[in-house]
C-alpha cells in the first residue's frame, strides 16, 4: 500500500515536471517565433522604403521598431514622411504606432501623432494638427476589405505665398468607413461641427455643418488606379445614396437619398427624395452662399409647401434628374452641373 502510494506521488510529480518543461519549451519557441517575425517586419519595411527610394520617392519611417510582445506585433516610428518629387507631393507627420493581434494578423490598428505638413499640386501648403487620429484596416487583395479612420479636434491651416499661416477649417470629430465587396464599394462618413473659414469658398461666409453620408458604388473597384483628383473620377459610376445629410447649427438641414448614375460626360441622372428640415432656414443659408441660384432655390422651397411630410413633419420632395436636368413631376426646376 505504501509502495503504491509512493509510485502515484512519483508519477504525479514527474507529470508536473514534464508539464512545466513543456510550457517552458513552448514559451521559448513562441518567443523565438515572435522575434523572428519582428525581424521580418523590420527588414521588409526597410526593403520597401529602399525600393521606393530607388523609384525617386523619398519615404521614411524613422527609428522603425517592431513592438507588441507577447500578444501583438506592430511597427512604431518616431516620424513618417513621403516625398514624391516627380508629382510634387509631400507629407510628413509625427510618431506612428501600429499593431495586429497575433491571432488576427490581417487586422491592423494604427495611430499617428500630429502635426502633419502636406503639399500637393494646385494647393497652398497645409499644416494639420489633431488630438487623436487612428485607423483600422483589414487587409485583402487587391485592396483592403475594410478601412476605418477616426479623428478628433482637427485643425487645418494653410500657408499663403508669403509663408504666413491662416486658418482653413476646424473639425470637432469625424469618421470615414470603407468596405469593399467586389465589385461594389460602400463608403460611409460622418462629421460634427465642421467650420470652413469664411470667404474660402465663393468668397462667402460659411455656416458650421454637421453631416453624414452612406453611399454604395455599384462598381467601386473601377476607381482603383484612376488618377483624377476631383469628382470627375465618378464618371461612368452608378450607385445608391442610402442617405446624405447636412445639418445647420439650428437643426435645419437637407437629406437626400435614391439611386443615381453618372454618364461618361459627367451628367448626373437619378431618382431622389429630398427632405428639408425647416426649408426657409435652409433656403436663406443657401442663397447667401449661391446668390446666382436664388430662382432654383425659391422654386424648391415653394414646392416643399405642397409635398408629403415624413414622420417628423419635414417635407419630402421627389426629384427626378435626367442628364443633369432636374424636375418635380413635369415641372423643371433647374440643372445640375456636370462632374
């Protein structure tokens, strides 16, 4: 009896020792694997930067270091910059931090510190700063499957030819979400308290805006590789405005929804529903910005008095657009500019 008990105690102790040794070995293998992947990441970043520099693009990720042990793996840089002299484009920011969970390596979250300096053709140099700017991306080919960007307390200044900085815009907070389901592409954005400096657009004072948009492009993948930097990139596209909403500080605003298409010459067609909250207030604001469109604006507001209202009491006007020409029923109310 005593011998049997001793054997059991010995076997139990030996199993515990084997388990402890196994755990140590697994830990060492895991640690070695993590540091191997960290080295691969740092090497790949250095290789990619060298490849870009060989193409004339001066990219830099200063003091690039892999971090996140034991459960994450990511890259930290003390500053980031990108200079493409051929295209006259340059961007530089503060510290950059990224990480992915070991069990989900294709889902990467990142954060970048301000300030940032941006130079692009056709615009005066910009300085941007923010309290928080972070992103989340789920990698896939040929483009990321999902991408999210969030920022708060963003301030944008521009430099005039003399070098002096002048305010351009401020934003309390904003989000941009992108989802690709080939060939369709979903884009959603929202922002609060966007204030563009007065006289920046059309030399008019501009109101503070809050807004949101939820849009699907039926063939969004066709945008990949296009070089256009304005709305003409949408030529040949079609999709659905699930909802596009702009609100003024007093709560008035405009919401638009409906299917649309853009011809190759930039003319817009679609069947839209336009909802106005407090049409008179909206009209007053829009007229102050676009004084040359008073007739069209007044026509829309007058029509709003005779259309059905939604659950909140806001009038909703069905508007048909054919090759840029807008109409309510058989009544023409103007023309949209081509993209």
